């Protein structure tokens, strides 16, 4: 792009006579071009090739370009496309006669360029990437990656992006998120395996402009010879790729049939295709790796391949980790041999591995996909059995003891931001609260126990580290003094530590959560007004402003 003259240069071999698009009326393109070098430097700092990052971002945005659901809400692109079309048509008589479909193809890359740069910046932004890796999704291509898509939509000023980015249909964005999750799970991956995250699969490649243009010209051949064409512009246009390709297709089909034979034999022995990678491949064939490669490329598999594999095992490529499917098959074998599991007896009598796996499924039941819940029901773990598990009498006593301990601790120290090692009258309060926090975060709405703890301490389960919350309470008590009846807890920070902590929060203000900013803001206001705090510590004094 030439920002000085407002021209978007086009490829000579694209099969049309237009040399450039007039984008002088779209200043956002020049602004995006000015932002790209900074994004490229950040990409290089993460070990990624800037060109590969741009290619992935372009595939993501061009995928949206092809979606009707996106265009139903998109407003900026249509206005930008109309502006470029009108400005360019004034300069080219031939272009003024083009159909709308040509313009949507030829001007596509120019229209979406600002969004491509914005998406590329998001893909290499460590803060946004944490939204993908921190969630540790139990289900791929599901609602669990919604935080990243929502944040991306906010950055693009398209809050509805989460609805347009269809989870049922594989996309370049979802493929990138899966690649990022694999890299985080296996940090020892080789360089080529890491670069796989930045490779655009064939199914997600944007349509080529030249191939799209030739489809609109009359058969049998397409010439780039139009009215007004002169010199080098009048020549026969041929596709960039030529060749039969039948040999490669035959080899691919032969390899698939070979792997399919091994898969049929495995299903005959084990009844499923949840196969792990083999250290010693059977019959010289690593069926687990073959299936893993098919799952990774499932978006571009021929429909007949998918149909044949689904006939062998309907869950050969589940939208959750294949390790979960293997564990389910192992649990199902136990249930068939010994009967369905029961939650009313607290999962007593089960093997240790099965008990631990079932307890995790119960704790994360609300996060599981509906199909996973149905599979658990086949083991006997129905919603009714889960309710019986939670109603176990000994578990109710544990809740009562926990509430009594939290009441006493909050009354003594004024908060519930306790570390995991904290005990109160012999009760493991810190460990118990951590378990309650985990269950509350996995629940879809506040639990009854969560509401009771919120009444004791509004920030008993903050979305930031508990260490930060403990420092907040210590700073507040140093500023205001300890309330009546409240005493310092063991290991509470000294006044100098809280003063340093307050300065650190002010220095990293832009990285704080909005609620953290509100809490720190009130502390800073109290510090500047100069109160007269009361402290039971002999070495404490009011914080200087």
C-alpha cells in the first residue's frame, strides 16, 4: 500500500486490468499500516515469523468475510467497500463495469486490512493469549474459549463477534487456539511443531483473487484482454498451479485405506478408537499417531473419510480431549463388569483411579458438554446420583464445620483471604476454602454456600490472587486501624511492606482489574486525607501521604 498516494497495489497475475485500488478516502488503512511494524516486532519477540502471523490473521478475517452471520451485523466493511468501489471506478472505465462479486473479491484484502492488523496484534498479545491457555478447556471448539473471542470482539469494536464465530464450524481462529493450547501443554515441542500453530490449513486458506476472477469469465479460456488494454496487459491468463494431481490423491487414498484396516482390527479387539500414541507400534503402524493426525486435520478431511471412521466409533474425534474418552471407556468396562456406579455411598468400593476420575467429573459437571453428561449417565452417574453424592451426611458435617471456622476467623481477623496452609482450631480452613472457591468458579451461578461466605467477606473469592487481597486488608487496617474485636493474623504484612505494596499498585495501575483499581483508589484517597488510624502493633504508625 502506498499511503502517500492512497493506492492499494494489486497483483499483476490476478487476471484483471486494474493496477491499484483508490483507498485515499479510507484513512484507517494508512493507520493500520503504520501499526503493523510494531506488531511485527512483537511477533518476532515471541519466536513467530511476522509473515506467518499475518497469514493466520488474514485467514481468520477472510473466514468472517465469507460468513453470512457476520455480514448481517457488520456495518464498517460495507461502507468501506462502497467507498473504495466508487473512488476506483472514477479512475477506471473498465472497473466501473465490474459486477459486485468481482469487487467483493478484488477489494477484499484492502477492505479487511485494518481488522487483519488488529487480529494479528491480538494473536501475539500475551494478555489475550492467557485467556486461551488459562481456561484449560475441557471441550474443544466450545463455549470455553468464549473469553478470548469476547475480548477479541471488544478490541475490534464488534461485541457480537462471539455469536458470529460459530463454534460448530471449524475455523482458522479455532485451529490457532488449539495449536496454542498444545504448545502450552507441551512446552518441549520441537521448532517445527511450534510453527504448526502458525500454519494455515488448506481448508481455511482465503480464496485466491485470480482463481475467483477467472470463474466469472466465459469459457473455455480466460484472457486478460479488455477494452483499453495495451501492451503487456493483453495476454492469456492461466492458473498458477498446473498438473494432474491424481498420483498424489491415489497415494493419499492408499495410505488412508491402510490405516483404516488397522483401525478396524483395533475396534474389533477394544471396541473404540480412543487410541494413545504407541511407544512400540503394533504391526509396524502407529495407529494412535495416525488418528491424531486425522483429528488435527479433521476440518479438511473428505466427507467419506469422516463417515467411515464414525461408523467404527462415533466418538473417534470428540470435541473434548481424547484422554477423557479413553478414561470413559475404561470406566465403562468397569461398570459393565461390576455394575453402575452410585453416588449415594460416596463412591465407596471403587478402584482409586476410577474414584478420583469420577470425583473430578462431579466437581466439573456443569462445565461438561451435554454429550459428556450423557456418557457419564451410561456409567450410572446421572444428575440424581450426583445430587445423592452431594447430600452424603459426612459431607454436610464438613460444610457445617467449615462455616463455623469461617465465622470465627472472619470475626477475629476481618477477612477470609487465607492461605492454603491456614488452620483454625484444628480445622484445615485454607484447604477447605480453596475447594469451595474451585467449586464456585466452576458453577454457573452463585451457590448457597458461596452466598453465605460472601456475607462474611465480599472478596472471599476474588478474580485475582489471594496474596493481593491479604495485602489489601493489611494496608486498609494500617490506614484505618483495626476494627473493634479484630486482631492481626499470623504473618500479616508490616506497615513498611504495605506502603511499598501500595506504591507498586499505583505503578502498575493499567494492569489492575477494575475492582482492584476501585479498592486501591479508596486506599489512596484515605492516605491523602490523612486519617488517624488505630493499631494494636507497637511499631505501627499512620502511612505517610
